[in-house]
C-alpha cells in the first residue's frame, strides 16, 4: 500500500531542453533525500542515437543549466572554500562549470560576481543574465582593493542581518522572505571582460527575458514604494538603446515573445479584467496594442499533484507558432497558436504537462499520463513515446487506487470531481469519507497520481476531491468568485458530498471529514462555520480574517481588494461577512490547523486567530506550527517536515472518523 513516507522514493523530471542540433535532450531529475532532509538534483541526458538516458552530474548545487553548444552544457557548481567564505560574508558569486558530453570532462567556465538567477546566450561570448540585487547593501566587489573598507562593509552586512528596513509593499514574498528593495536585475556579460554590465537600474525588477538576434525583449516593472504590474521593453544590444513598448501597470502579463517580426504578449487588462480571468492574446504593432485572439482558456498547468519538483516553461515560440500549456476541465494540454490566431491542441485528456521543448525531432515534455508518475515523453506525428522510467519500480510494487470521475450539474455548469475508494474496498462495508478542497482557488484536481490522496485511500477512506466554482479549466466566468467567496463554491462542494453519498452507499454519512489548504483552508474554515455535517476538519495554510490578511499576506493588498471586492476603509462589513472568523461561534467541528512559520502567502497569525476563537468557545482544536517552511510545505517542503504534516492529518482523521 502507499505509505506516508513513500514520496521519498519518487523521482520528478523537469527543465527538458533540446541540444542545438536536436539530437539530445538534457533534463533535471530531482528526488527527496530523507537522510539529508532535502532534495537531490542531477543533470541527465537522453540521446536519440541510443534511445537511452545517462546521468551527467550528481547532487547539483542548482538545477539550472544552459546548452553552450551541441557538445557542451553549462551549469552552476559548488564554489571553492575561498569563494564560499566570501559568499558567506555577503559578496555574491556564481561559479559556472562546463561539461563535455563526449568526454565527460568538466571544468570551470567562468566566475560571475553576482547571485545569478537566469543565464541565456546572446552571442559567441555574450550572455544575458538576471541576478538578485539589493540596493541597501554595500558592494564588496567595489572594495576589493581596499581591505580596510571592505572589512567594515562586511561587518555592516553582518550587522544588517539583525534588522529589516521596510519602505515598500509587499514587504515579503512567500519562499523569499523580506524583499523590500530587492530586485531581479538585468545584465550583459562576456567572459573576456569578466565584469557584468547592468542594463536596468536598482529599482527595476525583471520578470522575463527573450533574445532574438541583437534584441532583448524584457518584461519588467520599475517601482518605489508599491509594487506595480510590469511593462514591456526592447533593448538593442548594438545601439544600447532601451525602448518602452508597453507602459507599466496597464496589463497583468503572463508572457511576451518575438513571433516573426512581431512582438506578442498574453495578458489581462488591469482596468477591465480580474487576476482570475483567462488572459487574452495581443500583438504590439507600431506602438499600439491590438487583440490577437481571445479563446478564454487557461495558459498554464494548474493540475494539482504533490510529486512535482523543479521549474518548467509554459510558453515557447517555434517555427512562427506560439506553443503553451493550457489546463482544461481535468487535465493540462499542450496547445499552439499560429500568427492568425488559429488554436490547436497537441496532446490528449490524459493527465498533466509540466514542461516542454521543441525541435524538428518533435516535442519533448515532462508530464503525468493517467495514474502514472512524472516522466519524460516525446511527441511526434501525434503519438507520444515515453523516454524515461524512473518511477516504474515504485508503481509496480504499490497498490495505486484508480481515480473514478464524478460529474454533476450545479449552477448551470458541469462540475468535475474525482473519487478514490478505500484501498481495501468491500461493497458490503461502510467507510468514512473525506472531502478535500484544493488551493487557488484557480487550480484544479484531476484523475492523476496524488500521493497524499493515495495515502488516505489506502488508510481506508473514501476521498472526494474536485473542482467547484472558482476552479480553472472552464473559462473566466466559472472562475469568478469576486465578492462571493463561500457562495457558489460552497454550494458546489456540498453538492459534491451529496452526490458522492448517492453514488457510493458504502460511505458512512455519520463519519465525514473536510480538509484543504490555502483557498481550501479558507473554505474548510468557512464550511465548519456553516454546517455541522462534518465530524472533523483539517485546515492548512489558511486565512480566516479578510480584514487582517490585507496587511499580512504577501499579495494581500491586491488579493483582498480585488477578490473580496472591498477593503477595510471602504466597506469593513463586507470583508467581515466574507471572513470565516465571523462564524466561529457556530463552529462545533473538531479542527486541526497546520501552518508553516515562514508562510508569507497566508500568514500564520490567521491560524492563531481561529485557534484562539475556537478555544474561547470550547471547541476541540489543535495547531501544528512547522518551522523553516513556507506556503509550499505539502509539495516542496523538507521531506521530514512533509512526513510530520501528513502523519498529523492521518492521525486526526483516524481519531475522529474511525
């Protein structure tokens, strides 16, 4: 059966990239390491000539890499003791190594005096990179010829770690900590020169970079005080001129790229759209923004699963077409759009696509197919070929409970859910059941492998999870909850529970639980304040008070104002009406709260408030705080902390439902 710590046996593939000649695929394999309590990362190569994969590096410092040419790869490596000491003092360095695919030999390629985040090649010895920049800290590199002043600066940096100066919002970012005055800055770099040349100033934050010939397309925002939405710029490498094509704070931009001789972008107009709306496709022609297409579809992979690590790309231009990942009713797909706005789907309704790349050899992608785990696939001529089998042994020795789809009508929509039967299912027995609510709200659950759900099913629970109003995959109107959280979505969730009870008479209606994280945590808090049908609940990384969260969440001032359709200064009562904390006097359901100490998306004070209220009203409740983790604990947290979290959930459910 699937056990709590089994996820540590599962590998994940990501960052698949074709070599320039298209004959090889490089990709990253990551896997939890329970002994070290972190994640191992290694660089692998699949070769067309042999049809086999081989490991190139092991235990990478950083999983990012770059093709230098068809025989050589660049990747960040561990610094020597000398440079490690300087890094600890506050002097940024990134050491880049080159590995030759034919000989296997590796050597240092360059030392870049920055904390590099992205690296792209723009010429024979020319690179475009982005790097973390903090305008408050002294530049130790500039003081290398003055040891006395440098030592004073080192002491200043060391002392500054005891304080935080904040003069901007957001004050922090989940997974990043305090971010005031920190920017992702753009640079040009040549090995011969050695010193990077900044292209953006200390207040500009770069989101995306694309290179074509001598032009750099940049999506960035320049701000002081309050974060804005980005604009689009083009930098000419030959002339050194920066041109603003799209002013900042007009659009929420998902992607921008060169498409032939045009520049296109995908975004939502700030004045007319919501953050939850599906974006539109635009062209920029002679300084004007023109609509390219409006298919009302998702443009990312939002299928929820908890065995995916590493980064992936969601967009790429190839042979005058824009390729991207899109999420439908229960799966994510590869799609492409030509210059005329004609849209086509390239993959079927069979799981999730996380990352991809293209060449004349076909489309390589990392994905889950059916109830399998993440592997590397090649799509050519409409047929998918599996290239890797990292998780074959795991799947062969575990009892994987199949996902059964459950679709019902509500609010005029087809609402899609998934049901897992208990692993020891006997039609003559009665079983407890758990209604599980996803985060987002604009993501979705599909019939794919989900470790946590498999654990719960193998422990003897029916698990019901799916996509109420607010979820992705059915257009912008379906995803809109603005000012109405806890209304259509709540009705869909209760209808899902009712439908499951009708279809599966083996569910014991007296032993029902409800659980969720993030948005799912908000709705768990809301549900137990509006019904007593559930015998216990688990609320993770949640919010209970919309009034307080506007000032504590990293995106609170944007999220609350837009999604709750109010703020404390214009309509305090409306925010309180949409706050689960208001309904605490109604709660009788035993509640387990789980929160990470460094969760800046939904601050841990939210769980403290609800915990205090329930203790005040005499309701059984408990909080598990997990130190050193952020909002992504259940998916990318340290392995031991993930195990403790899931054990707490299982123990709580078994205590109250069995």
